[in-house]
């Protein structure tokens, strides 16, 4: 009855490369993705927008 938030910079289709055992990868992804809400973020990093160095680089 609780929520779990899982974040990753690695796309789901690349998890099979990282988790060498395909059966284990299937089991993990099935449990994480089943009945899940997925939010795929795109665009520029918010850190880059807020970073003082980023604004210096943009002005140069």
C-alpha cells in the first residue's frame, strides 16, 4: 500500500546490457514496470540551466 519511486538515467532497453542475466533482467523489469507510471524526461538538464558556469559558457 505504499509507493516506490525508481529513477535511472539508463533507458529500460539498456538494462539488459547492464544486467548480464536476461532472465534476471526480465524479472526485475517486469516487477518495476508492471502497473507503473513511467515519466520519460527530455530536454536540457536543469542543473545546466541553474549553474553559474553554464551561464558563463553561454555568454562566451
